[in-house]
C-alpha cells in the first residue's frame, strides 16, 4: 500500500490544453495584467484582450493573445 498522493486529487481552475513549456505544470489565471499583455492591448488599440497565466509549479508567466 502506497501513500495517497494528495497533489493529484487537488482540483484547481486550470486552463485545459495549456501546459507550461518548461515543467509541464498547470497554468492558472493571474489577476495581475502582465506587461506583455498591456503592450499587446495598446498596440492593437484594445482589439486584443490578452490574458495572463502563471505556472503553478515554476511560476513562469505566459501571455495568451
Ligand atoms: Zn512551469
């Protein structure tokens, strides 16, 4: 009998199909608008609504346009 791996049964709001390219971890939405997202929004005159995600394991930031 092995120990129950609690990490695997914790359910969080995750983005389906998007994984961290560095560690393969789940990406979660961050409240803070990241710099790349702000620039993309300004350059596109508000047409793009970039969303920012953060890897829950290595904390790498991603911007989805
Ligand atoms: Zn990661």
